[in-house]
């Protein structure tokens, strides 16, 4: 199943996909509290053994939590130790997420 994933989006393609010309494409793990944006891609592929589950299982879990393309997201809080975990507002929900799992979520941040 992992072989069937589409190629990663370029920042320009991501901006066009969500109708924004400005903004920055980053991994969710790189965003800071107060950053807002739109999820443009969920691709569980980074460090497959570091998550405790396979890449297919991680991607399924992220999608079930609601980390889907087009969902609005805001970084609310970071943990005190190594900024982990992070708390995000995902549409109308609040979710805590390990930073290493957030590496697999690409976000187009709003222009500031």
C-alpha cells in the first residue's frame, strides 16, 4: 500500500490546491505555537521504525484522527521537554500529538 502513495507536493502545487498564493509549506513538527494553516498532505514515511508501528498503520491512525487534506489546523501549545508533545486545534477538535508523528503531516501555513 505504501508504494501506491502519490509523489510529494511542491509548495506551489500545495498553494494552488488550497487556493492560497502566499504561505509556507512545512512539516507540522516544524510549526510553532500560534501558527495556522491548512493540511495539504499526510504521508507516513519518515523513520518507519521510530513510531512503534508501521507506516501504513501510522498513516491510518493520523487519517482517523482527522488529519486529512484541507483540514484547518492551529498550533496551540508545545510540551516543556524538547517541545514534545504538541497540542493542535484540528478544525473544532483539540489533539495532542508526538512531534515525531507530526513530521508526516505537511501544512501550508497562512501568510503572516
